[in-house]
C-alpha cells in the first residue's frame, strides 16, 4: 500500500510541477492582458453586482447570482484554507504567502473567462440552469467526447472522493476536540447530506447562501481581532513574507523555490481558478448578461485566497507559533489561534472545520450532479449518484483516506489540463462578450442585456440567449 501511495504521489507531483503550474500561470497572464486586467478594472462593478444579487428577491425555483457565488465559494473554501495554508508556511516558509497572493491575482482572469463561458453555453434545467466545462466543450468546440471525459473526472474527484475526505476531516476534528463518536457523527453527517442533495440545486443554493456568509464572517472577524491585537507587528510580518519570497539567503539555500512552489500549489488548490470546477456553479445563475456572473465568480477567487487564506496566514505569523516544519497542518493553525485567544481557539477551529468542510461537501456534490446530467438524462443514474455520495460521506467519516486523496489530486490535475485547453480555444467568445458588456455600459446602460446575435460565431449552439425576456432575469 505504501508503494502504491508513493507511486501516486510521484505522478501527482509530476503533473502539477512539470505540466500544470507553468500553463496555469501563463494562461492567467494571457487572459489578464487580453482583458486589460479585468480582475482589477472591474472590481467596483463586481461588488455592485454581488450586492444586487444578494438584495433582490428571487423566485424560489431559480438560482440568483449571489447563490451561484455561494455554491462555488462553498466548494472552494474548505479545510485547505485552514490546514493547507499552515502546511505551505511550514514547508515553504512565509514567502509562500506572497506567491499565493500572486497566483490568485493572475488566476482571477482565468476564473472570469471560464465562468463567462459557462454562462454563455448553459442549458435550461427546469426553472434553473446548468452548465460548465463539459457543456462548453460540447457546444463551443463540438467535442462531446472531451466533455464526457471531463465530466467523469470531476464527478470522481469532487463529487465522490473529495467529499469523503472532507467528511473524514470533520469527524476527526470533532472527535479530537469533543470526544464525539466518529460513527455517530458519520451517520448524522450522512443524513444531513442526503436531505440537502436530494432537494436539488435550489436547496443546495439556499443552504450555501446561509453557511458561506456565516463561516466567512466568523473566521474573518477572529482574524481581524488578532490583527488589531498585534497591529504593531504587521509591518514586520509583511517584511518577513517579502524577504522570504525574494531574499538572498533564501535564493542561496533554495528557499525561494520551495516558497514559490508551495504558494502556487496551495493557491491553485484553494481557489481552483482555471481548473473547471467553479464554472459548474456559475452556470446556474439567472442573469441578464454572462459577463455579470464572470465578474461575480472572479470575486470568489479573491474571497478564498486573498481574504480567507490570508486570515490563516496572519493568525499563524502573528502568533509566534513554530514555522520550522515541526508542526504542520491544522495543528499549527490551532496552536496559533489558541495562543492568541485562549483555549476556546481550538474549539472555534473545530467549528470552522465543520462549517467549511460541510459546505464543501454540498458544493462539491453539485459539480458531480451537473456533470452526471451532462452524460445522461436518465434520472436513475442521478439518484444512484446521490446514494453513492451519501455512502462516500459515511465511509470517509470512519477511515483514513490518504491514498484516495492523492489519487483525486491526479484526477483534478487531468481535469484542469482538459479545461485549460478548452478555455484557451474558446477565449475569443468570452473576450467579445466582455467587449459587448463594456460597450453597453459606456452607452449608459446600467444593466447590460446579452443577445447571442452580438457574437455571430455562437451560431445555433447558444439556445438560452436567443429569446431573451428582460423580466425573467435579475439585473
């Protein structure tokens, strides 16, 4: 078993180190320049649209732009934001945080492109919508085989395996903090999961729109308290981050390479920009223009990495907890928080893990559902998938799954490769959609409306934007 696990680890490292990281960065830079820094120029518009989506009432049978944002953020923000960042600092040093920030800023452009494409090529699903990479591969590239392959990979990695690992993290954390029986926890967790996922995308959206704000506000509030408490130490912490990222001593000792690699990998694993997962959530939203959801999903990258991950980084670096590698993962985060707020810090982290991980289970599940429906419209397969998800949640609650987690990383790497090829080939469509949006804004239209005829290349494949009725959509 150890031999197999090591073999899978080597494949995983090869894919991410030698195949994926450079293209993800270069493609992110390409999209950044081609869109004229869309992730920075339009930040004000992003917040306006998110606020509108959150404040306006919606038909319960549809998914708002804010709810779609929450579904993708629920999947993005998981235990990696607490444990993964701690591991990055322990292995790569404080400089890893700088490279994590950088990859988020660059990758946000990729997130905009893939989410905009998901909206353009979405299809009707009852009163809501569904879509994602598999759909734009079939409709935009006319390559259904490519979409089916992607759908299989994302269903295995996100829908099944990652969910079992998230469940494992929840039960281990609550068992260690409160002594709860893991079997009982597994049963309760499985029941809650089944109840939510059998309610379909609308119930998932409703649960996510409640859980995500609660967990984000609570964690950010504690982090801000620690920052204010140690306000005088902020300059020195920032100095350590930048020195470790670029310092001569680190260059000579190879520390820059470790910091760069850990920061980039953890950043990409965390915010998933360009990897093809978040577009599945982006496609569900009811909006008047695809670019609107592209903007909103770009905020998800910033929320995950620039805000949540940075909270963990500052909690650790301000605490004085050992970052020499002697303590890693969630234990380092717990140690750091406890030193700042007292013994309740460990309990708080356990609760955060519960909220972060369970929200990820719900968000990850939906990615599988959307892709199962792409492969086949037979309801029996969707029902079987839901039952299997419940089984994997219960199974993951009881056992250690290191080898399966590493295998899922391999699947996710392959998934990202396929998605990157697709969004590069289809990027001109997203560029033209952005141009159309900006043209309408310059003409004084507050809430632009998209029509497929504005991009002749779309042809007959964009069925949901042909007969647009303004009253059907949120502004």
